[in-house]
C-alpha cells in the first residue's frame, strides 16, 4: 500500500472540522452502542432464565362471589372436585397468588426473628396439598404437605402459626449457604418459627417480577378464606389448556349464579407480561442504537461524499500522478480509519464512564471489555462500509480532471 | 520516445460529436524538446491528455518508450504515468493540504519506493528547483513561480523519461515564466524529453521543434531557429545557423 499515516494526518489536521465532528459522533455512538448492548444482553439473559414452571399447559383463574353467604373453602373445594375429574386436567389446586404475576404476596424470611438478624424478601405462596403437583415443581429434598397439614384460617380464627413450610432451593441456599436447610427453623414476617420440611427445584413465584431474586419462594400449607375470592391453578395435559380453560369457565358460571370468574391467566401470557418492561427496554435501546448507528453511517457517508465533491480536482491530480483506483479507495478508507480510531478512543473512555455511572447508580454489572472490543469492531466495519460508496465514486474520477482549468 | 500514428479522439454527447484529434501523427525522439501550439480549441489539451495517458483514444497507434499503449488496463496506464511521465500543469495542481515535501512525495509513494530513497529524491529535486528551504511550506505560502517550481520538482522526482508541460507559464508573469522555461530547458539538457503545450508563440520558439495544431490536425512542423537549437547543436552548428 502506497500510503503512510503522516500526509493523511497532516491533511486531516489542516481540515479538521468535519473529521472532528464525525469522530465525536462515532465516540458518542460507540458509548451508547456498548452500554445499550450490555443492558440488552443482560435483559435477554434475564428473560431467557427458566421459570421452572410448565407455562405452556398451566392457567390460573380468580373466582369471586359477591353473595353474603359465600364460603371460600366449600366453593373452592367443589370447584377443585370438578376440575380434578375433568378430562385433560393433570392437577388443580387452590392458591393465593399467581406465579409470574403481581397477584400475590411477599414476606420477609430470616434464620432469626426480624429484629435479631438479616432477612430476605421472598414470594409467599399459600397452597393446598396438591400445590406442588399443580405447579409441576419436584422436591429435591424432604417431603410435600399432607392434606391434614393444610390450615384453613378464617376471619374468626386467624391462627397466625404456620408451623411447616417448603422453600425453593435458591431460598434455602440464600438462608443456609452450604448447610442443609431441611429441618431448620425460619421466621416468616413477625410470626413464630416454621420448620422447613421440603426443598423444591427452583421456580419463579409471584410478585418478584423476574428480578434478581425471582426464585426465592416460600410455600405455606394454607387455604386462604378471608377474602371473597380465591385463585385456582390448573395444569392440563399437554395441548389441552385452551379446552380445559373454556370448560372450567363454563362450569363455574353455570354451577353458581353468584360466582364470577374475575380473570384468567395462562402462565405463558403471565411470563410474557412479566418481562414486558425488560422487553420494551431491550427493543427501545436496540432501536435507539440502530438509529445512532445509521446516523453515524450517514454522517460518514455525507463527509465522504462532501470530500469527493470538494476534492475532485485533487483526486484527479493524484490519478494523473499515478494513483490507481484502489489507491484512491485506500486513501478514503485510511482517512476514515483515522477518524474512526480517534472517535473510538474517545468513545471507549465515554463508554467506560457511562458504564461506571450505571454500575454506581443502577446496580448494573461492570461493563465487560468484550463489549468495547465488539463495539469498536462493529463501528469500524460499518463506518468503512459507509465510506465505501463515496470512495468508489472518488476512484472513478478520471485523471484528465487534472488538466481542466476551472 | 513518443510515436503517434493516425490518432483520433472524438468526444460524444447525445447530440453532437466533436473530433478533437483527427488522424494525428507525431514522433518525438528521446531527449527532444518540442512545443505543441495552436489556438484555443485546436486540440492541444486533448493531445496532452492522450499523450499523458490521461484519456484513451478512439483509433490509431501510440507507443510510448516503445510500449504500445492501446488496450492497456487502467492500472497499467496509471503505472506508466507514474513511472515514465512527469506532468507540469498550468495551475500547478499542487495538493493544498500537503506541504511541498509531501506534494513531491505523492507520485513516489504511489510507486512504492522506500522512505529513504523517496527522501533523497525529494531533496535532490527540490534542490534542483531551488526550493530546499521551503519544503515544509504549504503551497498557499509560496508565490506562483515557486509553486510551479515545486510542481516541476514533483514531475522530475521520479526521474521520468518524458515531461509533459501544459501551459506551464500561463499563470505567471514574464520574469517567472522565463525562470520556469530556463528550468525546463535545464531538465531537458539532462536528457529528459520535454513536450511543451502552449498557445504562446514566443515560448514555442524556445523548443527545438514547434508542432502547430489546428482543428485536431498537425498543420505544420517548424524547426526552431533560436538559441535553443544552437545550444543543442553546439557552437559550430550555432555559427553556421547564424550565417
């Protein structure tokens, strides 16, 4: 290649405005590109985590009754008796709180009472003896709740003692690290201690919105009757969800004139809704980055085209002096590479600064240098592609331009 | 050095055809200094473009330094321009962003020379034209005459066999013009063939031969009768020429 950087630099130094502006644009684009890519990747990784649930064949429905004589226990028992015998149903349970939604509760969990030690915020999921089966979540240690252990507190007899609980593996590890959690006592909220009788494979409970601690769930053996509504969770045989859901709604509507199916959730839709914020963020950032990249390429293309127009004679002179067409293309690519390099250096510092700010203020992980490397490579490639057409156009300028008197 | 036989060059648009060169034939020997003159629109610049491989021609044959030019690729033509031809343009055509050193360096870089050799050649050529002390000046910081001398340095740095000078004094005053012509004669005396394209009869008379073009044809060839011819032929010939 018949080029070294010195004359290129001196030419750029004497006409720096356009190149400096493009370098700034490249730097800002790189900083946004890199950090957006890190955020989007983080979001995608989050969304890609397993829920631990059979989202394809599970649905939940809220049943409410506005009549004064409404008895949650007997109404839900009747519904469950029907559902468990309905063809296509694999398991059904009455619960409070629907996994993967904001419908449900949380509680603080600690090895000591709240005032004496640290606690973890965990999803709180009251279930009956078929809760685990309906959730399709296997035990990795201990045992399931027995029918006799299911508490049915009422408004008249609230009974705050829970006694036994099942926790997810994630919560067990968070509480007891490498020790076995089975048989250990834990404190839920301000209540009396409860004994861990089982540990399940991880799954996402309600209320935690797919956050960092989405697998921290504690299951308690309880049918909640204090409200004039209850949630039914139903897992169907593969592919039968739509049919069963339709039949269950038809039955509940027909069985009791006062019963109303408040809402229904399929867990696949719940998962989709749970990640809508992250998904929207990922789409927005990707779009923003794409727009920045396109604007950057347009800027480079514009500067390249401007250079072709304003340097037509100079290019003709170079051709007359022996430059081949590829030498002219190389000249434009080399000049662009210098601008991009300057912009990339500026952009790397800016990206690290923004990354540090995001780490400090939003708790994001530190920016992985790989993002910088890939970002620089992407920008270098796209910017060279952007200048390619003007460079080719410049190379087509005939050498006879040199002898024209303008 | 330069052999053209029946060269035709036609510029075509949708509406008209312009015959810039018609059956144009010319032979220039190695080491010769010729002038090509003619009125405006006569085909001088087209001749220069064709001779300098800046443009192709439609028919005829053209050999430069024994090499047939017809049908050569763009790359091959670029290489010949770079290695065998030095251009001196009316408006100097220095690259304004580069200083004089880098301007002279341009064709040498395209030849792929090593830095040490380029530096030596640039120093020699700038010394020959008297601009050694101005090598880090930008073209805009030099006078017209100095710029044209820098352009001549650029033309000779690659040691070409042929210098094509297109109205090299057209933008200069008479004193500067004389210095440039002296310089071209000095380069010619060192063995380089010089073809000077000019519309100025005074300048044309300083060449060994004056080719007069009208309407793309060689109208006549006039041997120079002045000092230039006497110098080349030596004192004895000079005396007989004046007898």
